[in-house]
C-alpha cells in the first residue's frame, strides 16, 4: 500500500493523530520502532541539523526533498513534510509537490508567508495575499499525480486577527487543500473556535514550552475537532539537551565514566538493533559468494 493511502486510512480511522517530529533517518527509525503510525519531518529540524542554521528558509528544495526521500526509504510509516512556502510562486510550488511525490512522502504543508519566510514563532513575518495563496493551493493540486497525496495549507496570518485566519483557511479548503494548519500561538478558546470551524480538517503544532494550548492531550484535541497534532521539535529539543548532558562530564571532569555512559547513552548494541543490523548481515551472508 502506498504511503499516501496509508495516511488517508489513518485519518479515516483515528480521531486525532499525534505525529512525532523527526529530523533525520535515525530519529524516524526510533519513533517508528516505538509504535507510532506516522512521522512529521520538521523544517526547523532540517535547517538546524543539515545546515546548523535557524529556521529562516535557508534550505533549498532539493536539499529538503533528498532528505525526506532518505527518511521515507528508512521507515514503513507515512511521512508528512514541511515544505515552507513551496520555494517560490505557483510554478515553483508545482515543481515542489512533484518532487515530494517522487521522494515518497505522504503529504506536505505549504504556508502563506512571503519570501523570505521565517519560523512561525518569530516576529517580522510577511504574508502573501489570500488570492496568491489560493493560487498556490490550486497549482499544487493540479500538479499532483497521486490522488491520495495529502495537501495541507497553513496560515501564519494571526497578526491580522483570527477572523482573517479563518477566512484564509476556509478559502484554502475550497481551493483543494485536504487539511488546514496553524503554527502560531493561540489561546485555548481561540483554538477551540478554529477546531470547531474546521472540525476534522485542522492540523496544529504541539509540545512547546509554556504553551497550554499546545500541550493538551490527544483526547482533548480530538474532542475539540483537531485532526493532526505535529510535535515538531520535541525530539530535536530532547536530543539537543541530551548531547549537552552527555558531554558535560568530559568537559568538566575530563572523563566519562561507565556509570555515566549507561545513564546517559544508548549502547552500540542497542543502536545497532534499532538500525536492523541483523537483517543487513543476513543479506550479506546470503548473497556474498564463498571464495
């Protein structure tokens, strides 16, 4: 079954999907082995891990689609990917969706920011007009060859008020988006309003510090009407903190003890197990001729 069809079935069967954010092949493999049925590739995570830069739209389309392709090749669950603003106008968007289709992702989200884009939580962002974004959504839909590919249209236009966000999201659905998404901070009441308006069609971000509305349970989100919650930065934030903690003893004490290794690190045998090393060694043994 295609990844796109798997995700369509997941949306049909789950009241609210909680998607772990991943940033590379290993993080995707880990959460798949935990039992999650889908993963979300975070644009912030790609910029941070591939480029060592903040989320300011610095990655090129091919860098992101190549990265997404490797992740899709690693896991057997559907992958949803951040595609920022689609790398330009309507023609760029058409090329973008085709590239993501070829990469094997189940869906992408495109946002209504202008260029240069910025992380949704930063000030100084600019938005394109509603009509411009509608054109992008229609162009993306036209370019798709897989009818099950999930197209998600995101609005970062809260600066103009929640009514404008609702007007935009409604227009994006009319233009052909399968889901709509918001990535900015909203109060719980505002989020309930959005979820009720777009019941079963709304995707949000979850797992941010000191954000009550982004840290509710999936059952609470389901009751509101939220369909997908992407925990975009939880994995990356956990990894960043873990790396710093793991190397503190070496920096401060000039040694990492055996006890500290067991407390702070997954051992190499366990990591190899996560990477399915036994399967690869079996292939090597099976197909390598004895000389």
